[in-house]
C-alpha cells in the first residue's frame, strides 16, 4: 500500500499496519478511519460516473473495483498480514484507479497543503494543547472547548493523507461553530484565560489561512486517496 503502508513490515497484521500508518491512537479512532476507507471504492465509482463523458470507457476505468474491494474485504477480516491484502490487486488496478483521479481532476482541483505547512500547524496546535492541559487557573468551560476542538483538529491532521483538506476544513468549521455557540467559554475576564482565547483564535485563523492558500494541484479527492493507500 503505496503511501500509508509502504514503510510497514509486510508481515504485520493488517490492523497493526493500518494503526501505525494512519496514526490512530485508539481503537475507536481506527474504527472510524478504517470504516471511511471501506466507503471509498463506491465513492470513487460514483464520482467517476458523474464526470465521465462519451469518450471515457467506464467499463475499462472500473476494472480496478472488484480487486480493490476484495482487498478491502480481506482487510476487514483483520486476520491477515498486510502482504495477503496486497496480493488481491495488481499494478494494473492501481493504474486504472489513478486514471480515475486524473479524470476527476477535470471537475476541479482540491487544495493540497505541503508537508512543511502541515508540520508547522501541527507544532502550534500541539504547543497550545499541552499548555492548556497544564494550565491550572483557566475555567473548565474554556479548557474543555480548547482541548476538545484541538483534539478533533489533531485527528484530521494525522489523517490528512486519507481525508485531505476536506477533513481539515470540516474540523475547522466544527471548532468555529463550537466557539460561536459557547460564548461563555471565551468571555472570562481573567487575563490568563484571555491569553489562551487569543492563542486559540490565532490557531483557528492559521488553519483557515493554511487551507485557503495551499497549492492547488491535480485533484486527488479524499475518495481517490484509495489509489495512494492500496499499492505496495
């Protein structure tokens, strides 16, 4: 599995390999992301059918689907090594799936953020998370808001390879929404509290800036990321 599993020992159990490569920190996080992965073949097929025209051979384009779905079904059993899952598909399947990505790019690009920008954003979020966790005098409402929303954002950063900018944007929107509907959490007059509120809002602004100014490349929507996952 090209990007997510290429550095994993092929003899590892499939759950351990995915847990390592996706950066999942709990079984519940793994279950959510692995479940999302299982939906990608159908999502890719639906998207390709929607944008294909009379010049595109859909039967040829979709040749990857049976083998990729077979691989994911094998992975779902959680009883195999990574190499067993990889044996279900070929480079030809991956080539067809990648062409689907090119086809989808005709419909529009997805903003892609370079790794350095993601690392810088992750460092700032981690620093604020740790400082908030260690602060003893800020109100519980503010602590819960900041830690809860930063935790959601950290998950999307870990899973950027799978979900792309869309996942990060969704986490940003949830954080903004949570902040708006809980004004009491950020209105404390305490100077230390207001310092954390300022840093929290600066982080949200940085996320918005990172998403909006990322370089736009040939679209590789989150659904098409399966092409990057399912190749050894």
